[in-house]
């Protein structure tokens, strides 16, 4: 059941303090983004300061532009990860266990100790579930708790928490940016987070090859349903052709979202195992989390994703497009 921020703070504070003296691994989701890395590194530092033996682990490595936030911490990837005796696992920013990956979660057959998140589609998979659907980011939940409960927040922890806020609110442009979110951000800045350094690291350190990927993605974009849906594609082989990686697609879906009159922005990525999709919107009434669920996915009302295993552009593009169009007509007819 979703919690308020205050309820979450009470539960989370007690949970974190109970981990003193224990071995803890903080798990995040595949292909981690700013809120995931910010949540993992901030929580890991808080746990270390509280007396836990904490480390981070992900299926995929930390993106190059976010490596600085993990400095000084043990951050293990799937290829060299081994569970430790009596270690407990805590997940952050994951709507369900599949986002972490069975290769990691299967190492904890007794289940995960805690689940800290803000996705509306979170299915409450841990012993303790701290899920605040109205929070702007998982880092918002952690920051609110840390500040309310006087948990240790040094400059590095503040920087990680600020990272999650700035990335998941679209640099404080999205509807989730409330006065309370800005107040939390201001407190984190007072504790050492740097807006200018965050901007430089996250948004102003792109490789030249990413701009080739952006160019190809923009060239693929098309408008359907009288301009209410904008779709861009990444076909198989494009990463290799452009010298980029999956991490470089971060932020691409915001281009179609920025077009006037577009209600649903879509990024479709074709891979060997199927089609992955990212959805973005401006109207919460469209419930993109429900649209993603129709395509084996989930997420937030305004930002969601899906994974159609075994699908390809050649045989499934029209089917996926039809589902998106039908959802738009159902939720916002004209």
C-alpha cells in the first residue's frame, strides 16, 4: 500500500537503524539512471555512517557520467558479484524484482529486506515496502527521511540525493516539481550538493558519438494520430553503427515529448530479444503506467516503460502502435 512521505520516513528510519552491524547490499535496476545511482550511493553512505557494512550492486555498470557519485564505495556488477554470508538486500528505485534481475535476486532466497521506491506500479516485493507514489523520485523519499530523522548526510550523500531529484524531475521541469521538492533540494545544496557540478557531470559531458545517435533517432521520428503521438526508433545495430551504447539513449524520449500537441512520446528500441519501449507524457490522466502494463511493463503516470520479448519492428511495430493509439483514444478521446 502506498505511503505518505511522513509514514515512509517513520518506517524507513526504523528499518535503516535496524541494519546497524549487518552486511547490506543495495540493489538497483538494470541500465541504471540518475535516480537509481543517486539512491544507491546515498543509501549506501547513510548505512555505512550508521554502522552497517554496506555496498552497492547492479546488473550493469554505473554510467560513465555518473561514476563520480560512486567514488569511495564498493560497487559490484553482475559479472563479479557474490553474496556474502548473512548479507541482507535492499532494493531502490525498482518497481519489481525483474528490474533487478534474477542473477542477483536469486542469491537471496529468503527475500529482500526492504524495497524503497516511488513507482505507481510497484508490487511490494520485499519484507518492508517503503513506496511513495507521490514522491518525485526515490531520492526524494530518501532525502525527506534523512532530513526529517537526522540521518547522516555529508556533502557526497547530499550530492547523490540531489542527482536523483534533478534527473527524475527533468531538471525541475516536470509536474512532480512541488514547493516541497524544491525545499528539499535547497537543503541538500546547503549540505554540499552543487547544481552547477551536477549539470556539468550529467548534462554537459556527452560524447560526440551520442550526437550521431541523436541525429539518427530524430530522423526516425514520426507523428501519428493527428500529431498526438510521436514515435522515434532505435533499430538493431544502431549502437554499433554510431559507436554508442544503451546508456546513450538516456534522454532521447524527451525530444518527441517536447513537440507541441504531443500527448504521448514513444521511444522504441529493437534488440535481439525483443522490443523495449519508453513512454513519456504531459497529462497524468493518460496513465502511461496502465499503457505500459498492456505491453508487459509499468512505471509512473507520466513516465513508463515496457519490454515485448520476442517482438521485432518487422512483425510487431503496427501492433504496438495500435495499442498505444487505442489507449490514447480510451483515456483522452477527442
